[in-house]
C-alpha cells in the first residue's frame, strides 16, 4: 500500500493534528455499548472476510438517512484524520493517499479489487527481461483545466520526486529506475533517469532490475504526472481555485479539521463511468465519533471501527460490516544508535517479555499477534517467525529474564527507559499494556511519553529525543519488500536506524533474481537476519475494518484496502 502512518489505528502513517468532529453518543443502545461493554476478543479468524456488504435487495438500515443535506449524489467517507498535504510528491499518509486516488491518476490505477489496471495509459508492454516498460497514453486524457495530458508530464512528475532537492519521503519506491542512485547522489544528470517521453503519447521506463510489482508502484502518488508551471506553488494543492488534477474528481473545498469535498471532473477521460458527483472526506480521528455519524446517516463509509463496539457491530450490523486481511504492522522501534537500546540482548529481552496474544485479546479488534515483520497476507510468501513463538508463557518469560540479565540488568539494577507514543486511545492502551509487561516480567522502570501528533512526528525525526517509539507501516504493494525494504541502511523510513550489510546484500540479491521461488527464499533469509537483530518489536498485524452503508454499491474488500470513489455507486 501507499507508505503512510496514521495517528489512530489502523495505515502507518502522517497527518497534522486536527480537531475531530466531537459528537456525544446519543442516548440509548449506543451509550450502553460504549459505557457498559467489556472488551471482547475476536471470535472470527482475522484473515477471513467475516461479513459481506449488504446486497441491494436487503434494503436500507433504519438509520436517519433522510437528513436534509443528504442527496443521492453525495458520498460521505471517513478519512481517519487530516492529510498533511495533497502534493503527490510529498504525501506520506493514508489520509492523503485516499483523497489523491480520486484527484490524480497515474499511468496505472487500482480497480475495485485493489488490482493494478490501465489508468492514464490505455495499454503497456513489458520486455521479456522485465527491464523496459512502454506505455501508450489515452488520446483523450486531459487535465482538469483543459490542457492535454502528455507523456512529458509523467516524466516531470517522476523527475520531481527523484531529482536534486527533492523532499519526497517516497522516492525510494522508484529506486529500481535506471540511474536512480547516480541521480540521487548528483553523479548522473536528471535527464538520464530511466523515464523518457518518446512522443506526446508514449512513456518509456527503463529499470535497472526486474520489479514484479512495478505496475502497482506506478499507480501510487509517487508516479503521478505533474504540471510544473501549475504545481510549483503549494497553494495549488490546497486552494480549489488553483487546483489542477487529472483524476476522476477535482478539489472543491478543503475545510481544515473538518472535511475535503471533491466534485466530479467532467474532463476526466472516463467521466461517463463515474457515477458519484460529490465525495466528502471527513477528518474524524475518534472512531466513536465516526460511528455516531455513521449510525445517524451522516457517513457512508467509516475509516475504521472502534474496538469497544466491534462485537456489537458484528451482531447488529452484520450486512454492513467489512473485515478483510490487512497489509499493515504495528511495532515498537528501538533507537539503535544510543544506549541503552543499542544492546541486542536487552532488545531481545524486551521483545520476549511482551505477550502479543494477550495484547491482541486486550484490543479485541481482530488484529493478529505479530512474531515477524512481513504480514501473513502477502501473496506467495512464507514469513519466518521468532523461534520462541510457541514457547509456554513461563518459558518465554524466563528466557526474557535470562537475556535481561545478560545485558547487565536485574531487579537490583533495573533498566530505566522511556516509551514514546502519540495521542490516541489505541496507542495509550498499548503503551500501558506493554510497559506493564516490562515491569512485571523484568522489573524495568518504564516512563511513558505521550505526544500530540505533530510533535510526535517532529520527535520521530530526532532519534536522540526518544529511546523506544511506537509506529505503524502499511504496505504499498502486495510484496514482502514493501516491509523488508523499510529497513535498508539507506531507507528514509528506517525509523530505528538499522544497519546490517548482510541484510542489505540479501535484499540486493533478491532484487536481481528473476526466479520468483529463489527471490522469495532470499527475502525469507533477509527477514530472519532482521528478526535475529531485534531492531523492532512487532506487536500485531492489522485487518481492514469498515462499515459501509447498503446504498454504497461496488465496494470490494481487498488486502490493499484500495477503494477509489470512481469505482463506487450510490443506490
């Protein structure tokens, strides 16, 4: 999936703090659920779609869907938070990616099932060795201001992300481009980067190595086209009067902390196939507030479902509930550059002291305990796991204490460490639970540091200001490297500052392999090296959880959790 992080679980990744729509639960059953309900563990396997979306014949629910504002052509979507920016080159959070999929379109796009399909390019051809990709643009593709969309705009977009002075946090997704490293280091001119406009309607991309998932990368914001003269001003991505895009929708209004409204782009090449005229993304950080809006008919799709009401939602709205495998991990990162967390034995002790199964049950949200880096939902990959995963609780805790003592700590000389996390009910609950386990199993002296989202992000960039920090990552594409690649020595997303030449070499060897079986084997070996170093504590893997109104048609659960508005219809 797109690289990103969310201030509230679930899809790693950045947004500025916003004032959530604050709505008190209405009287009655909803209040009973929130005030009196015990947290319950999931009773359904996480990687099974436990509820389909209500078929058209099932009819509407009895919510207040007749609010005055509601029209048949307005889709209201929960977005979980506020995008930091809608500049495709700078966006790095799921809140932005959701909106950008509607506002722009790459050479490739995602269909309703989350699979890559032709976008602004009508067709493409890949050479036998997988190194040359040639795209034929649609002749009727235009920008929302009427300008023709031409091949050079895609070249300019990619060059802007990779070129000198780029501040793109996602440039690493394009590292397979020919001459990428030389361009990034300033040793090779930008004109030699492996993307070329052969004519107005033909884009050629040259890769340094085969990339089986490259079509999915081209569907992401990092590869969107760019109008240099129109997109040089940051206001062009926030001000509807200045906005120019090439997607199914255009920016109509952005009320920071409230909503982003989009209108259908009549100049979009497939505008006749876009059913919904208006889409509003609501920046609601509190899942309970989001649910309150949903149940009163003021929201059609939720960004997530709060763990405290999931069991009741399963019972009361089974036909509106969608739970599917997710491509995300929640983890704690160690600062590997300074004491005390630069000690491997200590990191091992802290990791083994955490009862992940108990933690997942405590959350009661259907997430799966994580004993490795790559989620089990990745196609065709067999993840490796810690060899102590199946130890009994007593044996695991004893092994944890042994490693703790080996690192030089004991009950008489306890570890003093700080766990940093951002505001949010889930993050608070996890921080309290994990710190409690460290105290009970090891006798560690743990301090908790809670930060507002914007301060949290700034702190993340200053590794000397934290020792252990919570984070999340959601995959950009259905491949193990969207997780293993995070921790390359030169990765901008390498939060702990992990450095291991053997790990890097295994990833490099996997990149060069055309045989998929050998490639996956090398990636498994790399994951084993990573796990043995304990640079992070994997806690759990996400599942995608949404409520979808019966009037929304065409919604398909998928591991990438991609749901472009142009693929949806309103009954």
